[in-house]
C-alpha cells in the first residue's frame, strides 16, 4: 500500500518514490543527489509518457493511480539503475526505469 506525496522545490524526498506528476511541462523535474553521491549537478527525471496524461490534477491522479501496483527489484546499492513495472487495475503494464524513480534523501 502506498501514498501520494507532494514535494515542493527545495524539499527532500522522505522515501523512495515513483514520479507520477510534476508542475513542469511533460512531467519533468530536476533532482539533486548530493546527499547520496556527493554530486551537486542536477539530475533529470521525467514521468513516463504513457501515464503523464493520467495525472493532470489531483482528482485524476487519485482516480487513475489508487489501484495500481509497482513490481520492482529488491533494494540494492546501485543509485543509477532501476528495473520495475507499473501495473494498473485494467491490466495495463508500463515498464519503469531510473528516470521515473526518486530516491529518499535527494532533493527537488
């Protein structure tokens, strides 16, 4: 069971999260990973194009993502890889990668 979490600019991610919406066009955001790898340059993250339109506002997000399931690899030490799938209640499966995933301790 998961929760929807809103993170504002400059805030840290309280847990590992899937990026499903952003205030920027096309579901884009930039993340600083300094706490994890010491790098101060921003990393580009983006919602998957196949579901970005399902989260146009909070009501749509709740309606479309409440009954989804994320299947993914077990926790590991690799910061720049991620392998998983997003499964919707209608059976649709979307592959997920590191550009869709936000790590705890990083900041927006």
